[in-house]
């Protein structure tokens, strides 16, 4: 049974960082969020407008609807796009500063899978929450459990998203299986 649990230092990291993030305000605003029509009633048709509606919904569920955040769909060649296509994953910076707010970039090939898209948007909003609440320094306090700074930040984003109530959505996105 013990082989199913993370190492003790990882468990301690999770508990320590969870307590720090909760102290910093990371808690569910809209209860636990499920991938249902109750939480996501808007029609999704793979258009940039639908992506923007979905982003607005995630921001609202996280209690961040008052922030200036825009969405931007990036084509496989790196240009801004209005349609959808398949192809190789695009390397992009998910969240960028934009004026007095943020721009959330979405790869065009993510539009075809609502689970992938929603997971990416939840992680982006969790990052924005951590930036706005200045929670990233909390991740670097104490023992990092042998993790690099980048891994601390990535783990912190997922942990924050879970604490904001998006744990089920993040879990769904963590288990995506595609045949090659």
C-alpha cells in the first residue's frame, strides 16, 4: 500500500504549500467545480468566441471576473487564428501580461478537445490567481522537496487550482490517452 503514496517529503511539501496557499486566499469561491452543464452552461462550438466564454466562466468560478483578461487562439504556425485545425502541439506562453491585465493564449489544436482546453484555461486562471495574490514566493519558502524552481511553480499552479475548486477538472486533464 505504501508504494501507492508519494514519498514522505512530497507529502510534506503538498501539506505545507496547501496551508500557505490557503492562508493566501486560495479556496473555492464557487464550491467544487464539476464538468457539467450546471457549471458550464454555455454552448461550445470550437470558435474563439466560445473559448472566450469558457475563459470568462472559469474566471468567474475562481472569483476573478473583475480582472482584464483576454483570450487569444494561436495557429500551429504561431499566428493568431479564428478557426481550428489539428497538428503538432504549439509551444506557447499560456499567460502573458497585456496592458493592465493578462492575455491567455490557447493553441488552435486544443480547441478540438474540451477537456484539454478546460484544463489549460483552469491552469492559466490558477496562474493569474497566484500572480494577483503574490503567492509564488510562498512556494519557494521551506523545503522544496528536491524540486526545481520551475517544478515548484508548475506544482503550485496545479495545487492552487485544486484549492480553488477545480481539482476534478485538473484530474480529468491529467489523464488524457491518445492512440499513436
